[in-house]
C-alpha cells in the first residue's frame, strides 16, 4: 500500500509593517535600533532589511500610511495622528510614539497669516482663500467654527503663499522658526499631532498577528521611555540611607541591596538624564559614595 506523504504546512505570513519615508525616516530607524532591531534602510530601496522573521518592512510616505493600513495592504505602520485623521482612516491605534527627538516631538497644525493681515481670529477667515496640505482637517476646523472659506490643496512651500496666493495657510510647525522666517503670525491651532503605531483592524483581530504587533509596540515604547533617562547606582552607609533616598526622584522606589559589609547598602534607581548634574553633588553630600551613572536601552513599564 502506497504511503501518502503529508504536505508540509505553509510558513506563517510575515506581518507587513509600514515605516515612514521622509522626515520621520531617520528617527524611526534610530528608534528601531534602540528597541533592539537591526533595521537597515538601503539607498533607493523601499524594502528595508530587518532581523526579525515575523516582520516584512515597506517604506511609505507618512501621508499615505493610514490609508494602506486601513485597506489591509499593510498590517501596521507608523504615521502621525494628523495623517490618520486627514485620510479619515479607520484603524486600530496601538501606541503613541511621542519621543524627545526631532520629528517625534509633538507638532502643531496652525492657522497662520502674514504679519499685518486683518485676520486675527477664526471668524475673520470667512470668504478667504486658505492653502494647506491637510484639506480635510482644515474643512473640519472651519465647520467647528461655523466659517465658510475656500480651501485649496498646497503641493508644498505653503508658508510662502500669503498674501499673494492665499489669505491664510494651515501648516505644520514644531518650533515655529519657518513661520517666523516668512513673517507669518499664528492665529490658532487646528491640531496637535504625534507619531502613532497603528494597525489594520482585521490584522489586530488575528491572534498571531496581534502578538507580533504588541511585541513590536512594547519594544518601541520601552526604548522611548528610556530615551531621556539614566540609571544611577551607588553605595550608601545604612545610617545615611534615609537622607539619600529623600534626594532621589525615582521612576519607582529605588532598589536597595545589602553589601558584604552590613554597614553599607547598594542603591540602584532610574532618573531623568537632565537631573544628573543637580543630583550628583546632593547625593554625595547626603552620604552616597561610588556613584555610577549608566545608560539605559529600554524600560518596560
């Protein structure tokens, strides 16, 4: 009797992950590296290499990301909440990825006009021409204020359009320097946006894919949490432990361990990096010795 060969099971499909091309690209690459991934974006390639067998990466502009995630072309991706709302995309928001790095800090979409323009509040936009890349967000903003105006899509260089090509603009700013350089005045904020890790709803409902998505999100958030923090360890006489602990603004309660000499303990804690210069002299004055500062790669809360 002939033996029937069993057909090998098909390998599990990799999760298709969209990474933002453009202004967010370099910081996203840095974030994945800090999270423990070996992500390599080759020049002129839209398919980065990553050392994770569960992931398949694709470079997509942030403006389009939410649309492809909603459609299921991508299972997950990173983009600003502004572009998710602009595309009216129905997706699962997995994590807010705001971080203390350029382009991962919060940005604002603002209404701006030329200095000297007779536009000072939303009502003054009635009947005016507004140039912007976020047409839907701008129209929603105008509806909230009961204002009717002409909104035109801008292909770029939006800040140079007032007053000749537009009466006002809705543009994105992180520091406001470009607006000031073009002699523009902000009259209102339309939206504050941060990068988000988003997922297709059907993909997130799949148990295996959700596990991959949540794992990646956990590592990314862990890297971000550690980004502006450092660890401190020190030796402290038991008699001065209370005074030292009082100085420490810890992430949680510091870890205290007994040393071979019972008169001393080891103290380990996590603090904001910006606090180090002010804390080290105070810790020494309180009795700490052998103080060591060390970097952190991830903090999982």
